[in-house]
C-alpha cells in the first residue's frame, strides 16, 4: 500500500491471499490450498471452466472462458465438494495421522479455491454489477461454510489428538508447525466453545461478512460518485497538458462533455493537491475526500463501522479476549496491545514535533507570498513542494519525465531482481487477460527454470478498487507440486491515447514495494500450502515488500531506469543527488498522518462492547482518540478516516500499525545490505534462503533473526524518518 500502504482482506479459509499496499491485504493461515487436481463436477466441466483444472501453462486462469454466470455454480459446487471431503476425513476408522487428516485437509477445496482466487481477484480489480451481487450473496454463505469446517467437533477432535501427541511423532519441523498452527487456528475460530456459544459465533461471523461487503462496495461506489467535476481549464492551473486532457477524457466518458473530472483515490489527501494552484479547488477536493462515507448519504458507512466494531468486540469476548485488538495481536509478532501502544506513542511524540516544525516552514512561505491565510490541510502538499524546491533545488514534476512506466518496470523493478536474485523475465502474449491493459510475464530463476508467472495490472479504472496490492491466483506447494501465479495491481492514471505513462516518484516506490510482495510469493519453497509465500503474520508481511523499496533509490538501479522518455538521457547527476538528499524531507507529516490512522484503528478496536461509539459518535471519537495522543493536528489529517478505512474493515483490523512495525525490520535490513556490500548476488541469496523462501513455515521473528543474526534495531528507522 504504500508508501507505507495495503492489504487486507481475509477470504474464505485463506484460499486467496491478497496483499494490499497502498492498501495492503493478506490472508491468515490457510486451511484450503491451491491444489489443482482435476475435478469433475457432475460432468459439467465442459460448460464451466472452474469445474476442472486449467489446461493453460502453470494452470493459469482461463480468463477468456470465464463468464459471470460461472461463479455462483462453482461456489456452490465447491462448498459442497469440500464438505464431502471433510466428511471423508471424519468418517475414517483409523486414528488420526498427518496423512489421513492434515494432508487431506490441506488438499481439500480445490474447486472452491479455483473460483475464489479468480472471483475475488475480479471483484477487486475488474468488477461489475453482477459480480457485486454475487459477492453480497456469497459473503454470508462462505462465512457459514468456513464455520462448518472450523467448528466441526469431529474434525477438531482429530486435529486435537495430533496436537497433543505431536512431540512423539518424529516429524520434520514444517509438519510439526503445521499441526500446531492448525490446532491454534481452530481454537481461535471457536472450536472449543459450547454448542450455544458456537451458534452465537456463527451469527456474528455471518453479520460481519455482510457488513464488510457493504462497506467495501460503498467505498468504491462513492469514489466514483464523488469525483470532482471542474468547469473550466483555468481552474486546473498547475496540472500538465496531459493531466488536463486525461481529466477531460474522464469527463467525456462520464457524460460531462466540456468539463473535467478528477477521480478520488482512497487516501484522505489527493495527489493533485500538490500542484493545483487554485486554492478553492484544493479545498473542495480535500473536503470532499475527507467527508466520504460520513454525510448521511447513500454511501454513509458510519453505522456499518459502529456495528462492525461492536460485533468484533463481542466475538473477541466470546473467545476469551478483552477486545478485538487483544484477539488480533495475540496472533501477531507484536503479541500485546501494550507493545503496540508503546511503539505508536514513542514514534508519535517525535513525529508530531517534526510535523509542527514543517508546518512553521510552510507558513513562512505563505506569509512571504502575501497569502494572508493560515496553513490548512489542503495547502500542505502544495507548499511543501515549494519548500522542497527551495531546499533541494528540484520539484517532483522535474522527475516524472525520467520515470516512464515500462522503463521503471523492466529497467528498474525487474533489473533489480535480476541483479540481486538472478531472475529474468519474458513477456507472454499467449495467455488470456481480463482487461486490455494487463500484462503477463514468465519469471525464470537464476538457473533458467521457470519460477512463476507474474501479472501486472497498472492502471486505475472505475471498476477497480483504490490503492495498490498483490494477489495470488495460485500458491506454491510441494505437497501438490504447485508453483505460484502472482499479480500486482496499481492505480496509475492512464494518459490520453498515444501518450506515454509518466510516474510520480511515489508511484515508482509503490511498484517496487508491490513487487516485493510478489517476490515473497514467487520465492516460496514450502511443503504445505498453508505456509506459502505471504501467509505470515500481518505485522510481518509488509517487511519484505518494504525492503524491496530500497532498490528504487539504489544508485545503480536508479541510473538504469531513470532515463528521459524522449531523449533517453539518464537523470542528471545533480537532480539524482538532490532526490537522494531529500529522502527525509516532509517525514514529520508523512509519519504523523500514518500514525494518526494507526491510533484511530487501535483506539476503536481496544474497546469492549459496552464502549463502542454509536454511528453519530464516531467522528467525535476519532478526534478524541487523536487528541489523547497529541496527534489532533488540523493540518495533518489521518491518512484514512473510519468511514473509508478499508484496511481495518478487512484483514488489517487492529493491524494498521503493521507498516511501521515492519519498517523497523526493513530499515535494519537495508543497513545489513549496506554493511555487506550492497547489491550482491550472495546477499540476495542469503535473504531469499533464510527468509523469503520460508513463508510461514517458521516463526516470523525467528526468520528475521536467522537472516540478521540478532533482534531488530530501531535506530535505522529513526534515522530514516528523521525521528532521532
């Protein structure tokens, strides 16, 4: 997500792993795999492509054959089939073994896995009215299906028996971990509850699934409905001709001929606020974005947020925890709410001090220009660009001609992976795609053997959710000899026809970030699908992707891809030096807006059921939560507000802190690479072998210690963000 952004969204049984980065999403431990054995469902495989494994390379999804009408029947047949497989496990007379219980459980749900990975990929990246109806209909049914498995007393008794005899079974370490993690997953899902308590839990889970689906659909609908319509070209002073033409084209598509339309992205602040000279327009854009989901209109999400928080808190207490945050954090590397609160408070104090200093600098610019107004939130990005120009002798607009999309992808992102890991890439034009802008690449390992398939979906669309994320259409596993198919989805504005795509530097780092998630999936080398790739704790999953961002500013890599899109000349040395020198610029603001959102997330999810604010109390609750930490700066709004905070309505609930938590390890890892010679193949191999390839097959912090040789040091993070 992300400059430090995301991902969450837990799909049924973790079938589908989705990592979002400007909105990052990641599933919890999976019980269902991407095993792709042929499945014949009542002889219908000729009509519905999901009813049999794909015949394409690596069992790549047959996007050209998939129709809207295929999803519902495949979901229904997949659930029926998986329940039959569970019944077979339960009906065995033999005592439970790894092979007759856990392995069969890992391999169950093949059809459901196929349809889920594609369906939820499309509802995020390429949805339509029919898919949205199916999504709303299937959410409670899939929740009930998940509970039928996780709350099955017979199945749990077999898993429990294995768990309590695990130490005498002489198992390899990964299998031993599979027993422990599967047992804990069932317990955390409520397997030890009474019959009456299980019924309460089922009802809560169904209602939560419905609420979360409604929330996500509201966010997407409102982003389209509230796009900013501008009447005249003059109001757009500060935008490039290409950006203005893109706004005109968008307006024409929406039936607003002769006008201009600026789409809204998912964050509070919007990219064009950095360049638009018209202060009234900046204010209108900001206030429209800030008010999303909270004005009582068709897309108001406040009641959904309140109900969701209440149900989560009730569920946590049903499972023996004080609140939802305690329940979530007990399964993360952070472990406790105390640890998270202390980290956030420590960083917030210093970040706010820096942000106040930065605000004073911006006010000086305003006053010097005779602005006669106080700095407001919609002014920050605009005037910070002026300070950047003054201090570092460049503005971000100077960089864009050197960041052409394909150069960044192939000479930057791919080049770095070649240098550090020995990977090579070849574009495939023979595999079907779901949208014309999507590209597919075959990824070869250092020995020339195909490692993975990589899908690249760069452009924003009305039917694509905001942010940036990685998803997996297939996960690696030795159990069923599967290799990964991973995708990166980004929301770059598409230029007018015939013009090249030039990126902001933030979009460049986002591409490197998301590819870090992709590498985590590609390098997976585990036996069991439950541990594949990014199936790690939520506050660990951002770490490898944040590490990959380092290569975006590594001089050797930057010089290779930062070439002028017309002349081909490399970025001037002076401009490059100024860019690198400015890396800590505006970090007070950026850190504070991120921490503000994290504080709100924790504040809401650390409440007991009786403390949850009602819908009309949520806005005051947000303010009070920030004020209690001294983070209530009017000029630095939270990156997300509750009404459009998609991360925490999905898999990042009580988990948005994960980005800064992971960044401690990331910054320390960057120091390790520098200490050991930088971009060397031996360094990449060490990182891959000790950490990236392990997925969730070992405890997350043990993987870091295996790589680094010690615990993580917070000092590199403080230095990077100017907080020391």
